[in-house]
C-alpha cells in the first residue's frame, strides 16, 4: 500500500486506529496489531495505516548523538507515520556530579527529521530498554534506574508530546532488570525481565502486571536453582502471555531457551526448554497469525560451521500453539552472529535483525534477514562501516518496508551514536548508501527437541512498592545527520 497525503491520509489513519482498537478490545477479531515494542517483541502488523508523503517508500539512514555514547534499544512506527525511539545517552545532561546515562526518547518524522527529543533522568544512571505507543496516542517506557532505586524498574507514561503523564519506580528488596513492556487489552501493562537475588540463588524470571495508572495488579517470579531470565513478553489472543528467555536451571546443556505460556493471572499453562549441549537463549518472541509462536535467539549448540560451543549463530524456531517445534533453523558464518529481534511480516514471512562479525565490512555490522514462511532466506543484507555497528530493534512499516534502530561506531559524531535505517521492502536504501552489502548464506536445519520443564520456584509476593518519582526532563537539540540523502 502506497503512502497518501492530506485529509485522506488522516481518514485512513483514523480508520486504521479504530479497527486496531476493535481488535484489541475483542480477541475474536484477528486484526494484526501494529503496536510493536522494542523488538521485543510485542508485534504483529496493523494492515490499515498511512504516512504523509514526504519521500518515496523507504530509503534513508540517519544518525543521532553527541560527543559520547548514545544507543537505541527500541523503535516503533507511530500512527502519524513517524517513529518513536527509546534508549540512553551519555552525551547530554552532564552535571557537577559527573557524567551519567539518561533515558533518551526521540520522536521522528517520516523522513527521519526530529520532531521532538527529550532526556529523562535523576542523579545516577538510567536507561530505557522498551517503548510502545499507547492507545491514547502517548507512550509507555520501561527503564532501569539507579537514580530512583538500587537497580529497579522505572516506568514512564508519556503524553504524545513527550511530557510526563505519570512516572513510578518499583522498589523492592532485590535489584531488577527490565527487558520488555507491552500495553494489555485491559489498558494496563505487562513487564518482563529478571529479579537478581543474592547467593546462592542468582536470578529468576520476573513479571509485573500493572493497572492503567501504574498500580501493581500482580507480580511473580519463576525459576529453578540457577540463573533464569526473561527477554521478551507478548500478550496472546486468549488473554494470557508468552514469555521467552534463558534458563540455566533446566534443559539439556549450559543454558537453554526457556518458554513459559501463562494464563491471564500469571499461573503457568505450560513450560518448555529448547537447546543442545552448549549455550542457547531467546531474545524475542511473539504469537503468529496461525496461533503458534516465532522466536529468535542465539545458539552455540547448533552452529552453522559445526564448531559447537565456540561461536554464536542466529537461531529461529517456529512453534505450534502447544510449544511443539514446527521448524527450526540456524543462520551464520565463521564469526559471531547474534539475533536480537524478529517479527512476522504481512506476507506471512519473518524479518530478523541482529549483529554479525562473519559478514560485512567491519568488526560487527547490522545483519537483516528476510525469511519466507518456512524459514528459507528471501533476502539478506549487512549495513555498516569499519568499526562496530549493531541492530537492537526492527519493525515492518505500513508501506511494506522496515525500520531498524541500534548504534553505530563507524559513522558517529563521537563514540557510539544512535543509528536508524528506513529500508525498502527489498532491504535497500538508496544507491548512494555504499555501506549496504548482500550476504549469501542459507538456513541450516537444527535438531533441538522441546523438553517440558517444571519451575520449582514460583514466588507470588516479592513486595515491590510503586513509588512516584520526579525525573528531570530536558529538551535536547540533536539534528538528524542523514548519511544517504
């Protein structure tokens, strides 16, 4: 679908939003949800939405940053056709107490120009890992904070212009690391990550269900006797949740992918591990239109070069609704290849993004694979310069292209800078972008089997307390530096 202009654009966008709301409020409508989070993982695509016509579909790469390190972990196309980006900055907000990381949110126009940009911070390090546009047109942000707790969850509910609607830190006895947040059908939010205990028990998967005002509805931890952590969560069409991460407590090897299918109240419906003799883990999951699940992560057990335990490769598993494996494939080369995000696309295939040291022109390059429904590679490209460049989030856009966010050390103004690329449906940008390279690998079938696990530790009361916080909000003034006009 092409991009349209004027009042017709607004009418189509409004219609798309009404249909999206209908699908959220009534699970019987199988509308593909455009409301994507940080790769995380919280995506299916909305089918009806429009951009203002500022340029041909796809085709730009832009850098945002200052003299120090800046990084984006999450990106999403917004209902006005622009983009919302979340991460952290070391370049702005330096105080007399030294340099600290600040949550950095940028609202971009469809052509990559900055609409608004703000930092949110206290006196110590704070960084955002996940952002999602909410049904009221604002945004929900999940961050880790040292300013308002000793390594605690920090949630910011923002208005459409980036001003704060409400903000809360969730304090408790133990530090917590948040990876993923999603607005739920009831207007509340679900948060996933890990809770870090003291010896001898290292960490558990940690979930927090919030009401619309940020009050705690329920919280749970799941795990065994070793390290267990969640990287991605997605609300399923039955009102429950699917959680993906890693377990050192269960499975066949050093660490395995761990899936938990939960009921709406957080109780376990089923749980499985997937892996081999070495290290394996999941980074991103979501439910597919057939009721199953697609997951991407990393594997040392089923490497494409046959050197299990030495290198990481991309690992993609397509699961049936009961968690049984439909197909599984690894993608990689002789170096380290690490996938961080996957999304089912509107044609029934999948888009995958991560980092590669096997291919490209630098130490690490962004690596994007477009897969068909059976996991076969449709196209594949690297993006990068002579240093390290990484992708952390990718989403399909309403015109059939893709938006990617991460960091670049090859083209930055200082150290690492935020890098955003808008790709055409075939992965190209424009001919002037000489940092785009084709790769030529094919997927290799892997042989993992799903094993039922039994979480021996399910804690219902960790006693986190939501505390109102008072972040300092500052405008920044970084222009978009377009690499390929």
